[in-house]
C-alpha cells in the first residue's frame, strides 16, 4: 500500500516537473523578441522535411520501373533465343524429310538402273550403270548418316529449348507479379505524394514569400534537394568542446555563428554552401 502511494507521489511529482518545464519553455519563447525568427526557422525546417519526403518517394518510384524494364528486356532476349532454337530444329527436320525423299528417289533410280542392266548391249554400259547404282547407294548411306546426326542434334536442341522455355515462363510470371506490385506502389505513392504536395503548399503559405523564394532557389540548386540543414557535431575534444559543422557541406562553423544558430536569433546561412542552418535536432532532444 505504502509502496503504491510512493509511486503515485513520484509520478505526480514527475508530471508537475514536466508541466513546469513546458511552461518555462513557453515563457522563454514568448519572452524572446526574436521568437518570430524561431518560427520562421521552424517553418522552413518543417517545409524541408515535407519536401524531402516527396523527394524520397520520387526516388523510390524512379527505381522500380527499371526493375520491370530489365525483366522485360530479359524476356525479349529469351524469346529471341527460343525462337532461334526452334528455327534451327525446324531446319534440321526439313533436312531430314528432304533426305527421306532423296533416298526414296535413289531407291527408285537403283531399281531402274538394275532393270536396264538386264538389257545392256555391252560391258561398258553395264559398268556405267553399276557406277550409277553405287553412287545412289552412297547417297542413301549419306542420307542415313546425316539423318542420324540430325536427330541427335534435334534432341540436344530440344533440351536447351525446354530449359530456355522454363526460364522464359518463370520470368514471365515474375514480370506479372512485379508489374502488379509496381502498379500498386505507384498508386499508393501517388496518393502519399499528393498529400505531401498539399502539405508543402500549406507550409509555404505560413512562410514569408522572400524566404520561400530563397528556399526554392536553394533546393533547385541542390542535388539532394536540401535547402535547410542541421548542424552536425564532431567527437568531444579533450577540452570537452565539440566542433559544429554544416550538415550540407560539412565545413566547420565558428563558435559565434554556432551560438547564433542554436539560439535561433538570426537566420544564418552557411558561408560555404549557402544553405539555411538550424540547430541539430538530436542535440535539442538531449
Ligand atoms: Zn554548408
């Protein structure tokens, strides 16, 4: 019982302290003459966060279609390949049927020559017909040999064709999935992007035009779209001091300027990259 009450007291004490610190912070803000500058900086930082999110969505969406495109290219390549193998098989098949016809013709010719051999007038004519027969027999043998070879070639090619067809079907199924995925991502990100674009427009309304123009110019001239950057801090030195740098170009910021940035009493622009500097949000949380 007593333990619970202690806990409760502690908890209520904590709440009071929290409340107190909030009210002190509020007092501080309202007491400072330059609170409008702080508001401007906060407004700019808020705008930057929204615009950076828009940039991020556009980058993600930009890369997805490339994956689908690669898949489509691979499918075209596989279709060309399977088509070529099929043509080769058809050509060998055609050659085999041509040889079948050729052998039949040779058989017929042999029969004819043999008949004529029965009615020859001399030995020379007989020999000449024998040579013709021999030639036709060789043709038949050659056809048999080529047919055998052709059938082996067809078997090999059919195996390769089956593998390529399997791969092609797999890639086609993959493409269907990826395309559906891409479509849903595009529509989803489009929704998010539209929301953010609206938020960005709203955020700009609360910032004076001169600053919005400067912000837009900075963003347009920046590869990563950053116009407002946080201070970043290096490791603690022996003296306990930590160097502050610009979060955009990483150049060191002199201590006096750092103070002006941290207190948000002036809008400070980096001397090196021209970006608007704000305090490190991580440091503020600590
Ligand atoms: Zn800089």
